[in-house]
């Protein structure tokens, strides 16, 4: 379905409206009525393109990530697979920031998802974020598998392991440390990626 006045599809208008609302407040609930009103479409049109709120949340997160990192280094075959995967994981960590920025980010996560009893909406919101992180890492592993740089195996399980490592490293960025955060982080990323790629070095 195409909106005549703009020439864009109603699905695209819904996504743009939802992404704008997400950018204004990442913790805001993307309600059907609010997003449909902002997009200038009916709730029926909204439900046609996004039958569930989770479907919309997933699409918004994919769009946000693709806008932030449109050219994943994972496709740069001039570099070794190990280096590319580490660089991609570092991109995720860069979003967490360091020091005050990392503390503020984890403070928001604690306030939104840990401290209060989780509502269904909050649970769905967090799980959408978690699924997007898992999806992106799994995608990187799929690219490496297709190249033959990664042995056949359960990329979903491997991605879950790497996401868990990233979560731990991002928390470490928010905590006081006696040693160099960068050195410890680099050592941990290398160990995790070597484990996943099945190499000893």
C-alpha cells in the first residue's frame, strides 16, 4: 500500500515514525495508536504490517542498528576473520561508553529492567533488545561460516556466549578498575573469539 501524498509505503512510514519516537525516548512504549497517529496511518494498516508490538520493536531495532553501523567490517575479506569479528564486537562495546557514560547506561538499565518488578511491556522491551544483540552477533558468525572461517556448529549458542561476554565487559567498563580496562578487555575478547573460532592463538 502506497501513500499517494508522499510516495512511501505505509510500512515505511510506520517504521520511520517508530524510529523517531525511539530516538526521542528509547524506553518509551511504542503503542499502536501513538505510532499509527504519528505515521498518519490507520491502526488497521499498522496491524497489517506489524501484527504484534514485538514485530515492530524488532524491526525498529534492526533499523537503528543498520543506521548506526551500515557497513559491518565482517565483510572485509582483506582482514583475517579473527580481527574482523573482534572489531565488530568492539563496535558493540563502543556503544556502551566508558566510565561515566557506561555507569549512566547501566543505571538506566537497572532502573528500567532490574529494580522494579518487570511488567509484560518491560519484559518484551528488554527481550527485543536482547534478541537484536543476539541476531547481530549470529549474523556475523553466519558470514564467517559461509566463508569457511568458522567450523560448522551451533551459531545461536556461540552468539549467546559472545553476547554474555559483551555484557560482562560493558559492566566492567562502568566499574572501578586497578588495571587498564582496554588491556583486560582486549585479552578477554581475544580469548572469547579464539574459543568460538576454535583456534589456540
